[in-house]
C-alpha cells in the first residue's frame, strides 16, 4: 500500500445474498443492455481480441477500455447512452474477457490492440481521429498510446486511472499462484464475485451483470462435470511488461482529461498532486460525485452524462 492511501475496506461479496438470482434493475439499465452490441473479433499479433460496437459507422469514434481483470461488457450499459452521437467500441484486452490469452503481455501489445480496435470498428470513418476512454488499468495503455502515438488520437480520458509518483511505485496486484478456481455451480461462482480493489457496491444489478459476463464454463478438476470459472488469465501479471508510467505523464501528445471518483481510494492526495503536476496545464479535470474507483458501477448515469458532456465539448 502506498503512503497516504487509506486502508482497503472489508466488504462482503455483493451477490452472495441473491443465491444466483438476478437483483432487480431499474428500467434505464434494462433498456441500455437491450441495445445489444455487434460482437466480433479481430486479430493482433496472433491473438483474437473481443470487440463490441454500437452506433453508426461514420459518426465520430470513441473507444472504451476496461480495467484489470474486467472485460468489454463493463461498458455495455454505458456505451448505448453514447451511441446516438458516436460510433462506440469496447474491447476485452488480451488475457481478459473472451479475448485470447498470450504468453507475454506488454505496453506495445496493448497499444497495438487499441489501434487494431480503432481500425476494426471503423472509429476513423468520419475522417477524424478517435477518442479513448481508459478506466483504471485501461488508462495505462491509453497513456502509453497518447505519448507514443498521440498524433493519431483526438484525445484521451483517464478515468480513475492512477499513476503513482516514482517513490510510491505500484507493481500491480498480488501475484497468483495457480489457475482460477472452478466452482461447481453458477450461484456459487457469483457469490464469490468481488470488486478489486475492494469497495462497497450499491448497484448490485450492475455487479451481477459484469460478474455473469466474467464467467465461463470449465471442467471440474475432479472430473465430476462442468463448473464455472473466471475468464481472465491468472498468469497475466507474471508475464507483463510496462515501462514506468510516471515519467510519461508530461510527454502526452494529444489532449487529456482526468476524471475520477470523488471517493476513490486510489486517487489519494500524493498521487493526485503528482499527476496534476506532471500532466499538461490545460487538461480537463473533474470528479464524479458519490463514486468510488469503479465509477461506472457506482454512478453509471452520472458517468455516462459526464462522458457525453466531455466528448461533446472537448477536445
């Protein structure tokens, strides 16, 4: 834990009380997920990458990038609220969601996945450059792309994406020591779902949606039949290479917006001061009220409204 960061809360798994049943959801959420994306894949360096798209080709392009251990459907209740004005795409990074796993992962590989998605989804078909929104870990390749390929981007949004100062460098989540556990039943697997880093969850219907999309069937280790396991590659962080990101903040070559959850325990004072000092002076910056790190879960409507307003007025 970096200096100045509050302790993580001890929170129970949000879906355990439902015993595999879906929590009740508001009408806006049901309407959003009913606008199903077109699902496809494209290839980057030998791996098939999951691609979800909404909206018409020829509208300005927006690419939505999820965080560590997540998947493209973290955006499937947000993207429809942007798709009236934009061609919107979301991917699952390699090693996550329904994308292929790799023996090695790197900043260059993830950047290639970004621009592969921009091409495959037609995000430049309007004749302009694409915008990127990267949440949490998704902001790391976003920043890397903004530094090394900023001339190809209209602008990037770092959404509660934490770049620590060098003296507080974060080395990723704890290393796993084995394969993902296989649960005998779907309710048992859902009951184990937790947000990482830990935080409370008031919108259980969102947690249920992303948890179900994060699971796949797999053989039980004892040969007793099929069970359920998480889709992400448990070895990803063993096989991951990313350069120190703090030194890149001052080198971005396209407009940047920094947006965070007002209650986020990742955006603590030392980190915020460092990021605002290093990023260009003209960045757009604001907090989403009453939101923790997982802003699209905590405040989905406010997150969608903030992105709509930001993309319309900037850059």
